[in-house]
C-alpha cells in the first residue's frame, strides 16, 4: 500500500492570512511518531508562519506557536485539525491589535 494524501488545502482567513493543511496516511510511522500520519499545518499572517503543527522525521509530533516550540500529543487527524483551529483563534485573539 502506498501513502495516501488525505488533505491538501489552503484556507483563506483574510487578505493577509491563510492556513495550509497537508495530511498523509502512511504505511508505517515516521521516525519519532507512533502513528501512521505525516502532517504539516501552518497558519501564515502577512507572509510569516506564526503557527505550525508538524511531525518531521526524527523530531516527532510538535507545534510552533510564535517563537515557542512544544511537543504535541497526536491522537487523531480530526483532533489535530480541531487543536490547530483552536490555536488559530487563540493567535488571532492575542494579536488582534497588531
């Protein structure tokens, strides 16, 4: 079985902001992860990635929120997207005056 692309989309939030979601189901986990998904979810504002969830090889599941990086406890693709959307709302709220 080959890797299967589940999502590859760009969602505009405004003229200055968009989210890009890429999610694959793999035949085996990437190094550092325990599940069979490979993902990259990014929120870009004014050309700068301000929020990102990913599981690059060797690094495992993690997220970047501004300058901070922390581990992420992946459970399901649906929860991943829900957590990402929640963080977008949080980022927009915290940066609404900038």
